[in-house]
């Protein structure tokens, strides 16, 4: 059974760095073709893809936030991470991690429950 | 970035009615590898998005076959043949042919 669960600080102040963890089970990020992505959802901008990390450590970032994003993984502990620097009120959103399986490129077949992140002074 | 436009923004249906949602892309979603990476997702109230259809017309495992997808290049359609109460929520199309991946604004399906 595949599950993913996001965790994070909940509330941040502007200019701080957001650190998110995606803990998953039921699959391995060392499997050929496997990928984990991060997507966020805000009331203002809908669903926005942020970044992907693949089994071979390839990383793709959304150029609109590229300089602020860092995605990484810990394959041994079945975790993926996302850091966003210089957080702003516009980054207030629910952040999801999701699995992209090797046989269905570009689709996210399992999603976490999401973690709400609020940026406020 | 690829812009996906969904119509209608809101859809009112009765149980058992068949409905369609359109997704139009600002660029062709046909990839150089011959595949078209256009997916459909449903987000029920208070839940995470759920994959329904991948690569235009492939039904995700466990999704009822009343859902079907069609289309090519820039025009795509999701059809629900006989709406059921559990189908209510917001439907999104999403493309993964061109980086960055992008999502449509959503179509809200509600009961009439």
C-alpha cells in the first residue's frame, strides 16, 4: 500500500526558509524511473507544480521559483524534502508531495494529505 | 508556460446525467516520444487530488469506467457517463509534456 505524508512548520514569518518533509511507504525512490514531486495549492493560484526528484537524483524545478527551491531525498529512510527560501505571504498554501510512477511519466498517482503552510508576520 | 483552459468553470448535473469537461492547451501536448502527457484529476471537498486519467485516455487503476478521456494535440475532453454522488468536486486537467508541468483552473461539478 502506497502512502505519502507531508510534514512542516505550519507557520512561518516572511523571509524565513520553509523546510518540508515527505515520508512515504509502499515504494522506493531507488526504483528505476520512480519520481516524487511537490505541488502546492493556494486559493489565488490554484494548483502549482514546484519540483520533481527522480530515482537517479535528477531534479526538475519550476523556473518561476527555481532560485528559491531545493529538492532532495533520503532513499534509505523513504523521505523526500523540499526547501523554499525567502518565504513570502504569497507562498501561503497547502503543500502536497505525490508519487510519479516509472510506467506513467508525468502523472501523480498517489498524493499525500497535504500540509498547510501560512506565512505571516 | 503552457496555459490550460477548462470549460465550463462550473457544471451542474443530476445523478445519472452524462457530462463532459473540455481542456484546451496553448500548445500541442504531443511529445517528441509520441505520447501525450495530459492527465485528469478529481479533488473532492477536503481531500487531496486523485488521478483519474493519464496520457489522455488511460484509466487509472481503481477508477470507475464511467470516466473516459479523449482528445489530441490541444483539445481534450473528460466524459462522465452517468454522474454519481461521489463524483462531485473539482476536476483538473494537467499537462506534463512541457516543463514546467501546469494545471488547468478547474471545473467544479455540483448537483443540480
